[in-house]
C-alpha cells in the first residue's frame, strides 16, 4: 500500500462526528457559487467589522484553526502530539499599521515562543512580516525613500531582531512567512542579516521561498553561497506560494512582468529542484517543506534516502496546514518523519483573510477538496464496515 493511503492512520485523531462535519464542509467547497458568496460575505465582514463569529467559529474556523488563544489551542496541540505530529502556532495577524498594534502582535509572538519552549508538542514559531510594519513602507525600501520610510524600515528591522533574539534565547526556531513579492526584497535582506547573526550553530531563523516565483531558484543559490561563504546555517521554508492571483493582477494593473511562472508545471519543477538542491547542501541547510503535494513529499523522502539521511533528521521537517491533507501528515509521522501542522490561532476577525485563502485553495477547480473528500469518504466507509463486522 502506498504510504499515504492508510486512512485509519490518517484520521485516528478524528471522531466519526468530526469526519462527517469535515465531509459537509469540503462538499460545500465543491460549489463555486458557495465559495464566491462566502468570500464576498467574509470580505464584507472584515470591511464593516461585522460580528461573523457565530457563523464562522463552529464551521470553517473549528476545522482549520486551533482556537482564539494559545490556551484554547493547547488541547488540540497535545492531541496531535499523541500521533507523532508537532505543531507550530501561527498567530493570525497580518497587515498591521499602527505602532500599538504592531507591538502587541510582537508580544503575542514572543508568547508563542514561551508556549513552545515549555511544550515538547510545539517545535517552531512563526510570524508574518506584514504584521510587523506597514506594507507600504516595506515596499518603498531602496532608492528614493523619505526619512520617515528609512525610520519605518529601521523599526521593522528592530522588531524582527527582537523576535529572532527571543527565538535564539529560547532555542525555538522562528519562521518568517512570505507574502506578496513587492515587499519581499526588504524581508529577504533582514532575514539574511538575522541568519548571519543567529544561525551560527544551527538554523534558528528561517526565511520562506515561494517557488512559484521564477527568480527563486537563483535566489536559493545566492543564499547557499552566502551561508557557505560567511559560515552560517541556512534556514528555509519552501512553499509554492499562496498569492498567485493577487500577484498576476497587480503586475497586470501596474504594467510589469508577472513574477510568477506561467504554468503549474514550472512551479512544480522549481519546487522540486529547490528540495533537491537543499538536500544536496544539507550540511549547511535546514528545510521546512510546506506542501500538500504528494509527489513533492515522495521526492523529499526518496532524496533523503538517496543521501543516507535518517527519517527523523532534525534538519528536515515536512508540514501541512491544520485541517488539510491529514493523509500526508499522519502517515509520514507514523513512518517517523518529522511532521508539523501549521496551526493558526487568534481572534476570528484576524483569521478571516486566512480562512478565505483556505476556502479558495479548496474550491473544486484546484482539486484539493476532491482529494480531501476522497480520503474522508474512504475512512468513513472503512469504519462502517468495521462496525458491521463487529456486530
Ligand atoms: C506549512 C505551510 C506553510 C505555508 N506558508 C506559506 C507562506 O509563508 N507563504 C505563502 O505564500 N504560502 C504559504 N503556504 C501555502 C503554499 O504556498 C501553497 O499555496 C499551498 O500549500 C498549495 O501548494 P502545494 O504545494 O501544497 O500544492 P499544489 O496543490 O501542488 O500546488 C498549488 C500551488 O501551485 C502554484 N500554482 C497553481 N497553479 C499555477 C499556475 N497556473 N502557474 C504557476 N503556479 C501555479 C500555486 O502556488 C498554488 O498555490 C504554506 C503552506 C503550508 C502547507
């Protein structure tokens, strides 16, 4: 049996009731009109600050999120650990503008590090750059910036340094998520500086490479050269990228070439190449492979074997989002690979943009909801047969 197909292992952590609820949710996502309407309502909710919690919390929120606070997420984190799966608690703050908001997000991220330091079920921390500086300032780094832009970037650098230092002190690696490409250059610069400072013995700071960007393989080579030349460890989260439509739309609107590959096959090739190159340089690299793509994970496992690496090598983690692709996470964990679930948490209103992205990703055209439904149906059927046999 292929490694990912054991649904008993994949869903051991879910009750019949939870699986049936998940089935209804993914079935809804098969209807484009439902997905579109949900997106419009959620966006309206964000804009008008409508109280949508009563609708969202028992449905999409409970399926894709840990809770509204660290404490609310604790039970789930412990239950995933029982099945060999670790968690990274992802505080769902993005696009913050005011200094007060930014400082309160930074304080919460440090709380996630404290939570991780005291809990063997949580082994990473994470944040989004747009939660720590106004995006318009990050985007204006470089030539032609005003004095206030310069001081804005300096504040961003200081905020990131505070978080990376806290991560270093606690021995909890921290990942810097990637968002839209027009401000990624600033993030890359600061992330690289932080790696040089804090990744001397092992990777504590991880930058993210979105492999749907056609310049990222070259950037990966540049990162490898810098780490090797300056003698630090490169920490990288590899993903395909979640902002394809926005990227293409912005490029079209502003009249510059799209930074995204023209087709999925090119993105897949680049992602797999990045996995391969990182494993070839594993003496100086740690990777966190964030994907729901079976072929990429099979490639990762094959290449690890080829390089004689142990399944539980501490420099290699595979990760999926909570509420998705349990057949990958739990089967890989069962085989003793390091697997981490990305577990977003925070107030419902903070999580709406994240939930919109998940619903979009699971709509029928991408095939993801079909895959989820297929495995959920198989497991419900298996449990039914098992119960009948016991009677
Ligand atoms: C643990 C984890 C952490 C993540 N962190 C981030 C993050 O920090 N930043 C971020 O942007 N995303 C992040 N993502 C989301 C990720 O980038 C993908 O959007 C998502 O995982 C789907 O890609 P996939 O590799 O799982 O699978 P697949 O379903 O095989 O790939 C879908 C992806 O392929 C690409 N793609 C699809 N169609 C085309 C096309 N026509 N042309 C070019 N490319 C195409 C897109 O990137 C699309 O999302 C994360 C995902 C995970 C699992």
